[in-house]
C-alpha cells in the first residue's frame, strides 16, 4: 500500500482513508481540499491521504457520497515518525460526528470548549502549532502557575511573550472529547487559541463558504 502523503500537491490524484479517490484542488495549513468525481469537496489533513494507485480513475460508485463517519473509537492519527501524537480518546455519541461553526464578520471562528472541565472561549487558529491558553484561562483550567516553566518565546499581536509547555487532560467540544492535548500557556495573549495540536487529532476539518466543519 502506498505511504501517506508528506504534503498537499494541487492536482495530485489521492485516495482517502475511506478508499475514495479524488484530486487535490487546493491546499493550505496541512489541509488538502479533495474534489471527488461526484463534485463533493472534502478537507483532509495530508497524512490521512495516500497517492492513488496507478489506473485508479476515481469514478463514483453506486451510492457514493462524502466519506462516511467511522463507528466506534477512532485510531490515533498523527504524522509518521517518532513524534507521533499521543493516543486520541474520543467519547462521542453515536449519532453526532460533525460540528459546524460559522465565521464572524472578520472571518474568524470562535467557539467555547471545556478544558479540564472549565469553560474556555477559543479563537480557532490553523496557523498556531499548538493550543495556547491565556494565563487567566489556564488558571480557570486548574493549571498552577507556580509549576509552569516559561522556557519558550513566541511572537503575538502584543509583542514577544514567554510561553510554558503544558499537557491538557481534556478538551471537550459538545460531544467531542480529546485527551492529552499538547498546549502552552502564554503570558501575553488576550484570547486562547485552538491550534493544530488539537485540530490534527481530528479525522478532518474544513474551512469553506464561511464555515468551519470538524469531523471525528
């Protein structure tokens, strides 16, 4: 079986995790937009795709539709290599596997999630490599500032700021729950960011027509 993609290449014929074949029509922030023969476009993180086998036409079969949700717990998803993400634990109800959030007037997506049982308002940021909490949200989530080691620096809208790495016990959005999420606490943020250390653990996510769709 061909290995997973290492990047998104527009025009490449690929096969997804549901063994459906399509063509990458756009790419950005590790997300490949794949168009299928029936005209549907679906977003996949690149390591969930593989090059299509020679001779595969990608013609739709009877009853073909968008990739079907996987029943039961999902397998851990992460890029190849030794730095694979921690095991993903999903505790979703059997009927709901997709959530949709509309963008605001500035084109941003904001949502409320439970972090270690505490309510946190996030701005979704696909350009952020990890989930990043404000100092206030970290305190609400039960993270003891005295135990943090601020050994990283990052550039924010408010200037250069120190960050401390943490692991969040749980992030829950509606019926979606992911455990052991790599994150950081930033001294200078005014709003917490839902970055790629959470998003890459999903089955897929797609920003299209003014809405963010996440699937698991």
